[in-house]
């Protein structure tokens, strides 16, 4: 019985049973098309080999977990592009992928089972990887990793710490915005987006940003699109929010100012107008004070000198509250 350290990728098609009930021939043809044109070439490109086919699923072994995760990301990007061009929902097919690094018996072992269970909890078009895989790739593969914490997986006796990669976390880009990642001096991974062309315009982060959701929001989309029309607009998710790292030790004004510096350095801009909204106004002002040579203009909207809990209450308001008691 052969045991060895290996990276295992498990993948299956989402909703395949339903597709088979609706049109068995079309489902089989579509699965075979994606396997032959996307999955099999991707596995071969990254020096992997398919060790088992299981209806709509497969297991592949890789000599490197970096190769396995890169392969998974490329497959999901390709599938997102294919589905984006589909005109009929029934012609779409999406995959879930799990990746694990461990001491495995490739044909039937715990490492294989963990990869398969990780695939089972991944979202449509997403990837879930184990802590063992994450430790090998997080500084080598620039993707957006989100910790899901310890997960209890079926038939796996001990909880497995899991990280998810999905959506813009796959560092996909389109004609409107591209998502990138950088790391601060204290080790926090920040996500930032670049949209449009022209002179730079930097927007500081504010409360509860999310690069992907904000871009698609009916409230903000038209606003960001207009700002990107004549500028290269740079936005980012502050530490603790959106696609940036959530589990961070330092949440402070100084840390937020450091985050701005990290993002603009990663984006390669030297001098730029700085746009702050709401909480982002304080960050913008503090950054401009610290680095005046880099800020050409300071644009502030909806900011405040003191938060609500720090403001002195008007006497009339205080008296009204006492009278109610």
C-alpha cells in the first residue's frame, strides 16, 4: 500500500443530477465538453494527473499544492467566462473544487476524502482549501482567501480548518475593474480594485466596504463608473472588511493610514487626488498630513470631526431624555 505526500484536487459539477433529469444527452455532452476543453488541459498544464473519474466529479493528484491551487483558479476563471457568455441558463455548468495537501493513499485515503469533503462545502464556482494547503500557497499564489474556521466534514473525525476562494477572490478582471492583493508591513492582506484609465484617483476606504458588492450595488455602481470614466480609480477594502483580511490585530487610524500607503505603493502611483467619504475623510486628512507631497487634491464628502458618541449633546436633548425618565 503506497502512501505519499500529495496535493489532491477534487471537483464536481453543481446541480448535475437536475441537469440530467431535464436533458440527459445535453448534460453529458456539456460535461464532456468542459472536461476536454478546460479541466483536462488545465490539469496537464499544471503537471497533474487525473486518478479517478466519478460521474460528474474527478480526483486529480499534483506534485505541488501551488500547482493544484493555480489549476483550480484557472478552471474557475475559465468557467466563469464561459457561463458569462451563455445565453441560456440550462446551458450553463459550474464546478465546486476542493484542494488538500496531506499524506495520502491516492486511491482511497484520508487526504482524498478531505479534498472531496472540501469540494462539497465550496460555493458554486468557488474553491475550498485546507489549512495545510493554505500554509503552502498564501504567500505564493495571489488570491483572495477567506477563513471559514474549523469545519466538521462528513466522515472526517477531526475538524478541518478551511479557507474559501470565490468570485473576485480569484483575481478575475473585466473591462471595468480588476481586483489585486497586497500585504501590509504587519502582514495584513488587502484587496484593492483598479477601474478606468487616465490620471489616478484614490478613494480611501470607509465603513464596511466590499469591492465586489459595492461595484454591483445599485447605490454605488453608477457613481464609481462615472469616476472611472476619465481616471484610473483605485479603491480598496480596509482591513477587517470585504475581500481584505478580517482577522487582524490592529484596527486604528494609524493602521488605516498605513493601509492607504500600502495600496498606493502596490498600485504604483506617486501623486494623486485623494477622495474620502464618511469615515474615509479622517483617514484621507491624516494621510495628507503624513504624506503631503503625494496628495495633489483632497476631496472630502460627508465627514465628521467627532463621532456621534463623542459629540456634546445639546442641553435641550439632554433635558428631554431626563424628563422621559
